[in-house]
C-alpha cells in the first residue's frame, strides 16, 4: 500500500472521514494488518505500507535458478510475486501498480516484474500504472 496523503485532507474547511484514521491505521503495516484482520479475519494477508514521511523501501529481489524473480523484499517483508497486489490511493481513487520496475542504486534498470494477480483485477475497471523502485541494498 502506498497511501497518497491527498486522499485525506481538509476540503472547503471540512475534514474528511478518513482524517482521524490515517496515521493510526493506514500508514503503518502493524495497524493495517489489524484492520484487515478485523474486516476479513486472519487470511495470511501481510500488508506493507508507506506514507509521505517514510517511502516504501525495496531491499532485495530474489529469484529462481532460471533467472526469474520470484519475490520482492519490501521493508524486510518478503512477498512472492504470485501473491503480491501492489496499489496506491490517489485523490480517492485506488490504482493498481503493475509492472514493477526495479532499479539498482545507480538507477540502472535491473528488472521489470509483471504481477500475475493484476490481470485478474483489471476487469474491475481499476486504473493500472507502472511503478519504479530503487533497490536500496541486496541481501
């Protein structure tokens, strides 16, 4: 999750409903996990979140012996690409993120990763955008 802080803000002097919950729920992985469990139960959903003070960090990409990337490590959380649904909110709209481009620290392209779950969600009419991350360090 990469929450765009413009989703919640004062509009014509009125606070939006999400203002009170943004910091406590959506901006931290531990609280987002609890919110998801309250709504859906424990379904092995592991959110990795970011916000305008702490951007999402990619620390590793891991692959199979054939050279295919099989998982991405976001902020210490290894996520298999076949289970990854990357998205953000921008001005009240949910936007799916696909493909994911990973650059090395010198901004050279390392990989372009297509997320297999995104085509299944594409039929819902959600907007899809590509996203780029810079690899911070390889573990």
